[in-house]
């Protein structure tokens, strides 16, 4: 279900959007609108998903006690292994012939279409693949946090992911990972050190990196600044 549900939803939505050649900021607005619509739907108690409270009080997963140090350690290791596997899969895609076509679509979509490639098909399967990765990430996130509610559908979460990529380094796989770690560590630090202004401190970090490090923090390492 972790793979099937987000994959199916992404396929249906992506097929309708890409066949209509919705691109760029318009596609971003549509995906955010879909997320917001889902949030409003799941906030309804009659949906059977807990309404405002969502799902809480997770005690075990597959029969293992979530409060156990062994279980928590195992989930951490599983998360790290999943990250490594996801990175490897993305790396394989990027280095393949399909990956070269995807990069050409990013840089010159109309030209790629004129060369005879089915641009919509490439964009659709990549969109579905990204949805599956997000579903797996969510399945690992919930047992470790212990709660999930409809507020996770808020568009601000998507914006935060964009910040991860911008801070880490756009155009690289390393950057997305580094940015996620750095921004979340900074959030943890600032909320403890500056509880009243942590959000502004986090915003200042994003602005500073964007202005002074346009390639992100991985741009400081020349070998990592190339497209990965």
C-alpha cells in the first residue's frame, strides 16, 4: 500500500496534467492545490482517519515495541539503508540513457519533443517514481515520530523540501541529502537556542546560502558541484 497508493495517485494526476502539457509554475500550483484539497478532506472526521488528531499513540510495528531501543535503532538503520538504496536508484536513473533524456527535458523541453522523444511519458514515470519514494519515506517517518495528522499535507512542507535542495545544492543528488540533514539540524538547534526567533534564523540561513552560495553548500567542494 505504501507503494501502490501514492504511485497510483501520482499516475492518475500526472497523466492528466502531462497530457495537457501543464508545466513549470502551473504544475507546481496544481500539485500544491491537490495537497491542500487532500488536507481539507482528511480533516473531516467522517473520512475515518482521525480528523484533526490523525493517528496517534503508535505502540508497535509488526509486533515490535516502538519504545524499545532495539526497535528504534533498527528503524534508524533501516532508514539509512533506504536512503542509500534510493540514492543508488536515482544515480542509476541519472546515468542511464533515460536520465540523459530527462536532463534534456529539464533544459529544453520543446527541443526534446521535436527530436521525437515522448516527453510526457518520461515525466510521468519519473513523477510516479518520486511519489513512491515519498510514500516509503512517510512509512519510515511515522513509526519514529509516533503521530501523523492531516497537517502534513500543508503546502509549507513542500516548500521546506525546496529549501533543503536550495541549501544543499541544486542539480545534485548529494545536495538534496546534505540540505535535508543541514536544515533539519539547524531547525533543531535554533528551536532550542532561539525559541522565539528560530523561524527567522532558519529563513536567514536560506537567504544567506541562496545569495552567497548559489550552488549550495556542496558547491564548496568542486568535485561535488557537478551534476550528480
